[in-house]
């Protein structure tokens, strides 16, 4: 970190090693919409006299890709030499968005170099490895964080406000629907990389999305106590980035039920082989004794107890009730920034000013745990209780 004081303003220029950002998520959400957006807005303003300014260095294995990405986004620094970047004292943060199997070893190397670490999830391929990574960072005394972006989506922020104000009364259940049709790649180009559908490359819906559902559920509704999960590989054959066919060895769909410590029942259907006929790519319906709400990525609608129609099931006639009526849109009571960018700004403040940041590698380990137990539940065809991962 370089500290510059000029005209009564102090700028904390933070070198950030960004490893693996040539991938779709790393490029779009972390580099362009987070770090570059923060730079363009003039940094993260702490107060009238202090600002944090990111100074990224792009790290990867393909120099040509790195150079192209750097030129496109006015980034001055890039390299294929991770060790040199770690040895530079100007670089104080290591960020990792590589494929899952490469993450834990690289994060450990960064911790050994004394860097604060922030990374995508899953943080590792097993609970044991993910929890060890948390303990490793804790013992080293570096600041640590894991991406939990969905907590700052506008729709979920609106939903969280309803939970916090007691709108639902007693929450009874939550139903989540997530996913869309990902093309196989033979005729129409697929929207996701091929490794997602190969178990040998750490792909799969369960390991991918149950990490998300863990932090969403824990933060909005209560801690997950137990899981029952059924996975499926509905599409058996796909075509890779070179147009070559390959066998799908990872699950592309997951049908999961979670029991929470407070008794709430949560069910999520997650699939890359489903066509969307709902309000959004992700919808969550929360039902409580006093009302219900349905949240998507950006919007949220609610129905109070007194607005709930008195439905009577009669399969012999068309329903006289339009069940899409009597729902009220929750207003936007604030401006909503990019969810990834919001958490990046919070982590940068945590590094410079030690402001609270509770989304540590322990939370990442909890996500891996739920995914691992989901896979085990599928294999053994039974409910599984989640043991506590202690801080």
C-alpha cells in the first residue's frame, strides 16, 4: 500500500492482485463492475480527507488474454508471475476467482506472503480444506473475506427489510426457484463454460449453488440445521468451447430441502435445464402467518394477511380468482449499486480502517459444507445433520 498526502487529502493506494479474472465472472463482476468502477468514481471515500484507491494487477496464465483485458479496461499492470506480484509490498490484497481446484493452494501462498485475502466461492473442494483455509488465515492474522454477493441484490435487500420489520409474523417456509436453459453448444452457443458440467473439473450445480444458498438462508431466515438433496444430470452430452462433444459427468440440477434451527422449512430447485416462467432467474417465496412475499433479483412483491384471497379449489371450473392480483410491489427506498461492488468497498474499508466485515472464510467453509453434505445426501439418499464449524 502506498499512502499519498496532498492538499490535505490522504489517498491509500492499494495494490490488489487479481488472479483468474480472465473468466466471465472475474472479468465482468469483479474487474469491470467493481474495481474499475470504484476507480472511475474516484475511489472509496472514507471521509472528506481520506480515500481508498485500488491499483489492480491482473494475474493469469495467458499473457495475451491479460494484455487484451488490461488494455480494454485501462489497467496498467498485468503479469503471469504470481510469485513476483506476491513479493511486491505495494500489493496488500490477494483476490482469487480461479477455478475451484486452484483456489485453496493459491490463497495459502498469498497468506504466506502476508497478504489480506478475498476470494470467490466455493473456497475449496471439501469442507475440510475450506475450514483449514479459514484457520490458516486466522492464525496468520491477515484479513480475510469471501464473496457473498447475493446479499446485496435489490430484491433480497427488500426482502430482508420485510424480515427485519416483522412483516411475515412467524416465517413458516421459503421456496426458491433458480436457473434457466443453458444451451448444449452444438447448434447455439452455451452461456456457461464447459467445465461446469464435468465433475473431474470441479463442476456441478450442487457445489456451485448450495454455497450461495447457505449464506442467503443463514443471513435472511436462520441457520441451516439439516439437508436433504437430490441431484441430477439431465443433459448427458454437451459441446465445449472448441465445438467438441463431451460427456456431462457433473450434476446440472439440484432439488434441495433445508431444515433450519428455528424450524423454518426451505426448499430450492436449482437447474441449468429449466425454462423460465417466473418473474426472474431467481425467485424466493416466503410465507408467514401474517403475510407472504416473492423476491427476485431486483424486485419484491408482498401480500398481507388481510389481502389474501379466500381460495377454494374446484377443478371443474376456471378459477374465479386472479392469484397474480392483490400483490403490492415493495418500493425502492434507496439507490442500489452493483452487489459485488458493494462488498468490495466494504472489504477495502476493512483492510484500511479495520471496519467490521463478518463474511470471512469461515462463512465460505459453511457454504462448502452444505454443498458437500448435499452431495452426500444424494449419494446416501437420506437427511443429514450439519455439524457446527466453530470460529
